[in-house]
């Protein structure tokens, strides 16, 4: 079974499972976020980031799940930032509405959503409930949406002025801004489009390659 918990300082979720749990979930993410599915362009590549993290986990290149019972002693785990993970999960759930799925895929998504709710509400029940409402109302982005903005929101979430519980309370606002209709997104798109024009590139191809400083998960 897939397990979850919030990271110590509320920056993200820790997902854990044994080899079979993680490989099966990895296959589900790949099925929903394929280049032939409903997620277009670079959007499916963003969702596939979750599959990448799951693969690194079951290959033993991330963390081990702290053993609280013998049954979980062989579990591997991976940390994922909340803004990144919640958008990925929203994309996967939305993709299900536009393609055939079986009971196995649906059961794994429900389990992943249950893990998400558990981890969010364990850190802060009120904020967790708001984030789950956002997730329930998630809509697929337009083709023009710059997913670099999601990374920008994640950076703001991690390195903003507040940390811990105070940082976590900013998460619903940052999620609400991840919309083609928010002023924050429009301002970001305008700035990126201007920079892309100056460099003779497409706005969607502009990627911030600067390294992130270390932070407390």
C-alpha cells in the first residue's frame, strides 16, 4: 500500500511504498501522462515528473520510509513539493475524464488522493481542506499555459518570507494563482513573453535553470 505523511516543515508530501506499490503507481502515471493521451504538449511531460520521482524511489535513489512496523521495513520514499505534486495529481485526475481507464487505475488514483488528503490535513486540517477543494475543482490548462509558472509558485512557496505553519497557510493562495486567469499568472506570462521575444525563442521554451538553494523540507 502507498503511505504518506507531510514533510517535517510542511514543504511537501512524502510518498512511500514497497517495490511493487511504487512500480505499479509508476505505470499508472505513465499511462495517464503519455504523449498519446489528453495532456498536450509539455503538459504531459510535467505530469511525468511524478513518474520520474516514483522510479527514483523504487530504484532506491531517494529515501527509505522510517520503519514504524515490520511490514514497512522495506519501503522506499520520496519527497515532492506541494505545489508541484498537487498540480501533477490534478492533471492525472483530469486526464481520466478523457480516456479509458480500468478499476486498477481508478483505485490507485483514489488511494493517491486519500494519501494526499491525509498528509495535508495532518499538517494543518483547515489548510488541507482548502487544498483538497482546489484539487477537486482542478481543470486542465490551456495549451498556452506556462508550466514554468508552477515552478515559480513552488519557489515562492519554499523561499517566501515565512516558513513552517505560516508558509503552509500561504499554499491555498499560491494554488489559486495557478490559473490562466489569475493576475499573478498574467504578469508572469507577460514578463516571460517579453524575455522570449528578446531571445528569439518561444515563451513555452523558456526554462529557469538556476539552482535552488538548500531548504528545510
